[in-house]
């Protein structure tokens, strides 16, 4: 099994081709002629992908920010192999779409090597990346769905009313073993490679050692930091404007096509060295937490997110957030407000116009009306959006993996009954780790009640 990675390609669009490119790509709800030019499905290892056009804007000093085209993918394996696959297998699609950009090879028929070099040059590293569960490949997810469907059909076609749960479990194993196309499921999946696990262990331990070494400095400087933070927060000016109703409706038209949805939001980072350094620090902590704390299918209490990333734009003058999640945007926003307000505030309070926070973690999106008014003003259309499994939620995927896992385990009656429940109304998720539970159990509502 391989680990899951992300690729972000960003390039400036030629000024005279912005509108024609947007028209050619169309939107998710209204595809244009180039909407399917890049066929991500042929790669076989892409979970999600999207194309975004960032319109021309101005920074906080009034300086123009050129329009940009971005390609985002979440995939199995390493970056180099993925870029190579894109350049070779999806070359014509890349040519059709990215020829509108100023840095794309000028040749009318670029070589795979030229495309490869271009993608490497224009790659932008995400500052933080969240993966719902490392090690679950596209192939595994799709195969385990077929496995569950086959077992369900087997149970529907046979009667087991007089059988014990253990007997039914054994019958299912026998059924799977005798089906050549399913017998692979009797072998447990092994997750990411040992090399990847060692690298993650080194990263985790390095972070812990660094935290221990810096702890005395943090304790000594914390009062000064809090004073400086409150100084900036009291001078923040939230954006009280609302997005035009036509804009909000156009975003809603792109939603609820599948069982999961997508969102991308972009904003300017507040001016000054303090906010720039704080943004960098919060993103590093977010990336560390996503890799080593919230790595069991939950992100700060949210179990509906498949992949998410935070990427700087325009020399870090802007930052964009991209997410693939289950359910509606309304439920997604409510989940953040109810379960992860402190984490979202810590990052996005450094964005210009964000609802006012108090000591970084309080306020902000806890003001539900302000947050829901603010978000559409920062949303951007995903012109193209691809999903390898549009009918599966994170819970479905986790549940199917547990069904497969149960085939290679010895069980008693109680365990077999619990396992069989997954074929009915199951979808139970794995437990969080100790640190994640501790963070999620902090009563921010009580802490923030007296914050002013």
C-alpha cells in the first residue's frame, strides 16, 4: 500500500485569455467544452482533483494580483511518479487547459518531458495537508466497496435465520474464498510502506523534541505574545459585507451533486510581520496535528473531511483553503462552529476581514451569523471537480475497510454480531487517540465566555 499525497500547480493566466478559459472550463453544474479535457480517471490513483481560476484581485496595498489557474490533485504514491503520469497520460488535456498560462511550453505539441519540467516548476507546496486515513488507496476503496456489495447480495440471496453470528461469519468467509475475484479480501491490508512509516516517526519525534526544547522559551515569552496578540486583535476590522445573492446561488448550484462536496476559499493575510509569522506557525502546527494527532479519520471532531489543504498564494500575500467533504455546506459550517471553532480561528483569524477573535481561539466563527456571511465573500468556484468514488462518504469507506478486516480475524459470537452490523446499519468509526480526545474535550465555550 502507498501513502496519500497532494499536488498543487499554479500559474498566471495570460490577461487576454482569462474569460475565454473560464468559459471553456465552465462550472461543475454547467460544464464547458474543456471541462473534461484532463481525464483524471485514466490515472487510476487520483482520489480528488479540481481546476480553479483565481480572478485578478488587489492586495492590501492596492497592488494588482494577476489571475491564476490552479490544478489540485489528491493521489496515491509519490510526487515525481504522479507528475510523470500526468505529463504522459494526460498530456493533451494539460496542453488544452494550461496553454492559457504564461509559463506553459510554447510549442504547439509539448513533449512529455517539457510538461514534466513545467509541472515541477509550477508546483507549490502546501503548508498543511489533511488526509482522512493514510494508506487507503483508490484501488482499495473501490475494491472494498465491491466486496461489501457482493457480501450484501450473498446475504440477500440466502437465509441464515437459524444460524449463529459465528456461523454466518464463517459462511461469508467461505463465499469470499470461493470467488476468485474476491479472495484477495482474506488477506489483511498493510497500510503505507515501512519507509513512509519510519519517515513519519522521525517527523513526529523531531516535533516532540523541538517542543520540549522550546517549552521554556514559550513559557517565558507567552505573556508578551498574548499582549501583542490582543493589541492586534483589538485593531482588527472585520468585513461586514455580504456576497451578492447571485454569487451565493452560483456556488449552491455546484453543490450536492454527489454525496460529498467541495469548497475553496481564498483571502489576504493581514499585514505586518506579526501576522505573517503567526500564520506560518499555525500552519506548521496544523500540519503536524493532521499528520500525528488527527490521523484516524477525524479533524478536530469532524469526521466528514476526505482531504484538505492550505496553500500560500501570491508570495504568501494570500492563502487558500481547499476541502473535499461529505454532506452539505450548511452542515459543514455548523460542524466547524460546533466542533472545531478554536482550530479554524487559530488559522483564519490571520486573514483580512475575518470575524473578530479573542486570544486567537475565541470569538471568530463562534459568531455564527458573521461567519456564514463572511465565508461566501471569500469562496471561489472549482471550475472542474473530479471524485474517484462520488457515492462514498468517509464513513462508508471506513466501514467497508472494517468489513474486509473482519474476514481475516477469528471472532466469537459477540464480535461476529458486531461485525455483521456493519453490513446493515454499521458505519462505526475508530476511536480517537488520547491527545486528539483531550483537545476535542476542551470546553472552549466556557473558556471563551469571559473572554473580552
